[in-house]
C-alpha cells in the first residue's frame, strides 16, 4: 500500500531522486542470466511468428534448457511498423548455464531451423537481472 509519509521522506531525503517507500519488505529475487535474441524489423522482412512459437521455441527450450522464455512480438504503432518483429528473452540460472547451452553440439540444429521462419539476421545480447 502507498504510504504518503514514507514517500515524502524519500523525496526530501535525496535531491534529484524520487523513491516510493513501503512499510512492507520486498525480498529481492536471486540474480539470473539471460540470453536475448532480437529480430529487427525491416521492409520486406519475413518472420513466421506461428512457426517460431509452435516449432522453434520448443526446440530451443529442449536444446538450451533455459528455465523460462518470454516472447515479445512487435506490433505496429499507428501507421509505423514495429521496430522489432520479435524479442525472445531466455532466463538461465547462471552465465555458466548459458555457456553450456551455447557449447551444445545441437545448437547447429537450432541455427539451421532459423531459415524456416525468418530471413532476419538477429542480434544476440547476454544479460543479467539486477
């Protein structure tokens, strides 16, 4: 619940900062590592989201053994096309788990499968939760 007194104290305590304080203690989640695959959209790009969700992602999860995946499909903003066709955010328990997944020889099968759903060259980014 929002506590006005704690909010006012936090605002006054730091010039140029603002924080919302709560009387409830929130336990921080354990840090995790992520492997993010970003498919930038462009004119004429081909991306089969149905194949991606129904075939490619189950294969990725089987090979890479990620703890979870969040898929974010781009949608147009008014008349402007989405800047990204898809963003896949794979969570892993540790950076070592990502490295083990990337070293798996079955990764070749995943790379070969990409041609079935897109002609976009993805950007890959490693990340960590904070």
